[in-house]
C-alpha cells in the first residue's frame, strides 16, 4: 500500500496478508494494495475506516442495510432476545411462525417458508425443492444474474472478455478453478428480456426444465429490469410447461417494496428467495412459496432434505422480526424511495452539467447508473455503456468520502438513514469527482 494518509489500513492489510489469502476474509473485499478498506465503525448511512475517514455509504454491504447501521430498533430487539432466550437450541421456537406470518402478510404469494443463513443457501434450497417437486433437472438462469457461491451457480456469461461487435454470444465461463465441469450440466443461460432465447430453450429442453431462476431486477447487473411483458412471458412459459418460476429476491426483497419486485410487477413466482434487507444486516435468509411445492420438503427418499445447525437461530429471527415490523408498519420504504429519487436528481444534474449522457435503471431504493444513450436491457447491452468512466468517477467519489462499489454492475443502495444526506455536499462532491474523471 502506498497511501501515506492511511497508515492504520496499511498495517492491518500487511498483517492480514500473513493470515488470510489475499489479506481478506472474503475475496470481494480485496480492492488492491492501495484501496482495500478496513472498517472501524459504522452509524446510520456512514462507515468510518481504520484511519478515521468517514464515508457516506451507498454500498451498504451489498444491500442488507435497509434502515441504517446500528439501528437501535433492531439491535435492541436482538440483544433482548439473545440475553433472555439464548442464541440457538437446535429446536423450534415461537418466533419461527411469527416471522413467517409477517412475511406472508407482506408477500401474499408466500404460503409456506423455510429459513436459511445466506442467500446462497436459500437459492440452493429453492432449486433443490423445485427439482424435488418437478422430478426434473435443468434450470434456466439469466445472464448478469448472480445467485450465490455454490458450484452450480458459479458459471457466468463472460461479458468481460466478450467482443460485443463479434455478433456471437458471450462464452459461459466458470468463476475460477475448483468448480467441476459437471456442475454446469443442467444449467441453461439466456439473456434478459429476450423472448427468442426463452422460446429456443423451451423448444429444445422444455420437458426437463425444473425451474427458471431470475432476479426480476438484476441487482447484480446495474438494476436492469425485466420488462413487464418478459416476466409475464416467463410466467406463461412456466405454466404451460410444468416448470417452476423462482424469483431470487435476495437483493430486491423487502427493499423495492414491502412485497418485493413481485408486488411491483403483479406477477408471482412459485418460489422466492429472500435475504439481505430482511434482517438489516443480520445474517438471515429464507425461501418459500406455494404450499404444495414447499411440502415436498420432508424426510425419506421421496422428500427434499432441508435444515442446518444455525437455521432460524434467535439472532437471525429476532433481527428479521424487528426489521420486517419496521418495514411493514412505518413509512421507511417511502422515505428510502424519496431519498433515492432526490439523490438521482442531484447526480443527473451533475452528469448533464459535464455533458455525460446517462440513464438510471431500476427502482429508487437500488438504482443503477449507466453512462450511455440508452438503458441497457440485458447484460450484453451493458457492455456498450462507458463502465470505465463510471469506475473512475466512483474511485474519485470514494476518495472524497462517498463509498460505493466502483463497478457499475453494482447498484447504489439506499437506506432510511440516507434521508439525512446533505444533497448540496453530494452535488459538490460528485461534481468534483466527475470533473477529475473526464480530464
Ligand atoms: N442471490 C442474489 C440475487 C444475490 O445478490 C446474492 C449475493 O449478493 C446471493 C443470491 C447470495 O447471497 P449470499 O451472499 O448471502 O450467499
């Protein structure tokens, strides 16, 4: 590290290199020797690094923070629960059903649900359940979506190394070594919003498709949204072919609205996965949906296996209960949407001032910014946006105290506490950051 203003960060990274691969606990936290961040504390919509620089945070740990860091409404409920009841017992508690009932109230298409500890685990559970119910193997995923770190989901459309003028589709590549080729045997990949691609895959292997797995709004690709017609097409194709529609709402659930993306579209999945916003940063996840599908979860050779030592622990469920109650009973989500709209307005003014054509994508609570003339409709279109300029702009924002992922595929996440952001400061800072990026 060669940043003299960050001596504590430099020391921590040096020490970490002797303890962990890449010097970090999660590979995505390594931003190079000069930019890796160590966080000392957080509050509201801000984080403070090891060298006492405070950032207004629009990354929000990739989305879980929906109210704000260290929200006392949530933290006190968790402390109360674990100090009076303990953290786990390996048995059921009254909270299990209480939280499910809250989710059912907010998301009326959920009839039965199971908990998990991470988005990865929730997706794995939903996919296994869909396969168990249908007796089929194949799953269809959408390019630019991300569904967690288990082997089968570790294949991606390799748009980074794709020549978008070649007229050919991007290659499907693994996320790295250690992922067996066999894990892609049952995977089919389609570009978002392409009717042609979905017709083609159903014509070819329709009888063996257990499920389509889709982020209805691509939270891992600049918040590019499914069109209403496309999502309806998926629903219709699933109905006609005995396939289940799984909506991965790990990022959108309880964020883009009480009922997630499905409520915005008015189109329901058979199974849905949740995580992130449902616990305001506490590790909790879930999958659920149609009762007849979920009831395939049971013991025996005809049942789908699901469980886990830490499933539905007291920390997770007390956090979920408190967070969902706030989101359900207060106007927090309206506040978040308003803050997101105001912030986009400010940024738009700055981009226009500097002559940068730009488009926002997705809902106000998690919007993508794309430098270019049109809103991308899928991951392949995203390649035509000026993502390099975006990264330079983002790195300058970080330098001046605005934290975000320097990759335009990651949306700007808004939490309730962003209502306190000084918009004039944001405008000045964005202005400075963009001016430096375009010289
Ligand atoms: N699904 C989606 C849509 C995600 O964005 C993510 C993570 O970002 C996952 C699943 C995996 O979640 P986790 O990191 O909690 O395993």
